[in-house]
C-alpha cells in the first residue's frame, strides 16, 4: 500500500471515530426529575403510524428517521398531539422541531451519496446511509431527521424474549416428540418453505416477463428480501416505481434467448420417472427414520442386544465346552460339532424362507 493510500485510510478511520463520538454526545441525557413534555411528545409521535419513517445506518448506528416535509404535514393533520406540549401547543411545526433538536431528541441528517447513480434519474427518496448534518436547524427541503432516543419496547417483544429459550429447548427435544407432533412440525415447516420458494419463483417470473416484454422493472412484494424492513413493509404487495432508465431492446432480446436456452437445457437433463421414484423413496426412508425414532425403540434395541450377548455367553459356557477348556489334553471335536450344527440350522432356515417366498409368489 502506498503512503498516500495509507494516509487516506487513516483519515477515513479517524472521521468515522469522530462521527461516532459526535453521535454519542448528541444522544439525550436522562433528567433527574420527571419526563419532559417534549420527551412525551416525541414518544407519542414516534409510535404514531401516520408519520412515515424508515431505518438507515447513521455512522455505523441503525436509526429510525423521517423527512422534514412529512413531519410538517403530519402535525398539521394531527394537531391534537400538540396538546401534550402544554403552553407550547400553539407553536408552528417548524418551531416544535427546532425545540426537539435543541433537546437532543432529534438530529438532522444528510444523505451520504449526493450524486445520482448510473442508470437512475434521481436520488433515492429514502437513502440507506446517512451522516450528521453540520447545521442542526429544521428544514423541509430534502432534510432528514433521526430519533436519538431508544424506542419503548412493546409488550409482545418482552413476551417473545422469554419464549425464545423455550422454543430453543423444544427444537432440541424434537427427537422425543410424539409421532403426531413430529408430523405437524414437519408439514408446517415444509409448507412454509414451499410457500416462500413459490413466492420468490412467481415474483421472479413476473419481473422477467414484464422486463422482457415492456422494459419495466416491477417487483411484487418489493420488500420481501429486505433486511431493514418492518413487518408491515415486509408484506406490502404493491410494487415500487421504476426509477431507472429503460433497457435497450437488444439487451432484453439477449436475455430472452438466454432464458429459453436455460429452460430447454433443464428440460433435456431433467430426471426421468424412475430416477424421481428412487430419489423420493430415499428421502422418504430418511424422513421415516427421523419420525419413527423414539426412546422406546432405542431401549428395545438395547435390550435385544443385551439378550443376544447373554445367549452367546450361555452358548459358550456349556458343560462340554468348559470341560474342553479346562482339560488341555481334550480334543475340539465337540466344539466343531456345535459349529457345524449351527451352520446347518442357519442354512435350513434360509432354505425355508426361500421356499415360503417362492410359494407365496406362485400363489
């Protein structure tokens, strides 16, 4: 690495550390007395569903933020929330936001990427990465504001935190579940997995067809794979608007031909019915081994092995065998006869089983 590159990397690391220190200093401090009216107001506004907000990364910290113009329109449409402020309830939304900034309940942010990316017509409406703005004054024009206090944890999250250890223990004890419970778990997990894969396949096919035929990028369930989306945003059906340039017809034609070739190749090399039946039988056997196992079967298997060991011990400790072992001068004719009788009994049993199978097949 060159000297200039090392200096740039060192300066970048120092900038990140200074930004993180600034973000820590901006966080609101706890008051010795009761809660401030602006703190109550901020809690109420943040929990309100009508104020549109998103999650982003602010100097290596995940924060929830909103736009300045959305905050102004929200307070004008929900003026009843300003009653919490008491004597300041008649203030304008801009003045209320400035007071929130002064009490370190909000911090003004700016987008990290300020240039339009190649292939897009305008900047992203909700950027994923933010940085602290140098002037902490409220504004409506392309201004973003992040909450600096921790959000109150709902009751269902507290209950869920206690249920996670129980669920983990239940997963570990799955082999000793009753057979009916195993079937319920198996079919539930298989159904959910099939639903997810089918949804991804269908939305991919719809996107590919519309992109090839019309040249538009339309993703149904656009946030289904988003890591920072909330639960309500995750299952939003309506697609986002296409903000990128329309692709060329040559590119679309190339991808269409490539898709047809891949489909034909997969169809040509698809397994036949016999191979599919073999795979299905193999998988079914593995699943049956997991579902049908129980402690009783394990104990019965151990008892059978112990009984076999006892029988072998009794067979080896017959009086004639003991005399032969105790008498060095004795011959081994008795043990040879015993082994020959055992081999003949096994052969006779196999012949009987073979004859019975032959008769049943002819019948």
